[in-house]
C-alpha cells in the first residue's frame, strides 16, 4: 500500500510537469499533439539527466540535456 502511494504521488508529479511544459509549448504556437509529445520527451530527458547529475555529482548531464532539447524544439520551427 505504501509503495502505491509513492507511485501515485510520482504519477501526479509527472503529469503536472508534463502539463506545464505542454501548456508552454502550446502557448508558443505548437499544436496540441506535438506539444504533448515534446512535453513527454522534455520531462523524460530531464528526469534522466537529473538522476545522472546526482550520481556523477556533475551538472554536465543537465547542461547537455538542455542544449539538445532546445535544438529539438527549434527543429520544429
């Protein structure tokens, strides 16, 4: 039961972050489907980069994720 609560809280957090990114992308002119897909990619990439940054004690994974995600988003323009 306790693990289910943790899982539910994590699911809500990811959904919240996805919504923030999706809404920002939609507000800048992306269609709903593309904004949603890109939001999933952004959140997933930053989560992986955050974990790697913590393990390696380096901000490099976050810097690289930001650089490449910006390129990805720009490529849709």
